[in-house]
C-alpha cells in the first residue's frame, strides 16, 4: 500500500476538521505547484493552544498532514507550537512517500501563517523570516527532511 495505517487513518478519520468558534488566528496557505490549500484555525488561551482545527482543499496526505498538525498543536504553548516542523508532522505520520512530503510542509506553513497572525495581534515579537508568508512558492522546494 502506498500509505501507512497512520496516514490512512488521518485521511479517512481526520481530527479537528472545520472552523472553530472564538478563533484567535487563522492561517491559510496554498501551494501553486499542486494547487492544494490548507487553512489552520487556532484558539490560544493562557499562552496555550486550547483548540486547533483545519480545512483542507487538497490531496489525501494534505488532509492527513493537516489533521496531524492540529493534534500535535493541541495544549502546546505558543512557543512550542512555533517550533512545529514539517519533519515532525511527517514523523508523527510514520513517514510520507517522498513525492508527498511537501504536504507536511504545506501544513507547517499554514500553522506558521496562523501563528504570525496571532503574534501580530498580540504584539509578540517574532522572527519575520521564519514566519514569512510565502504563498506563491512550491512547498516541495522546502522539503529538506
Ligand atoms: Fe501538494 Fe498534497 S499534493 S499538498
């Protein structure tokens, strides 16, 4: 089978699907290379991610990566959430096929876009290079794991 059980489970039974109420930040990123779009919603209270959800217009692994990203974000401090990487999402999924690893990159970029909005709203200093919105590039170019 092309995808492992974890990936299939997060595709067939994704966690945290759909918009959430009282959202603090939304990050939406598209990949011009494949056309997939990921939107991440975050509610952050007391410095922690109290709720994370997603909407994805994309492939099976994009849905699985978005789902896993929200699971990894829940109950984390925003400082830890800011460190979430595509490699971590990929590892938690048990590994994506090489030609699908950019789906984890897209999920990471959507999380970073949401956190960037949160930082700006709360006037929290952040590294603008690390949280740059790069909406017109091929996520595959950033696949270094
Ligand atoms: Fe491009 Fe899934 S095929 S994000």
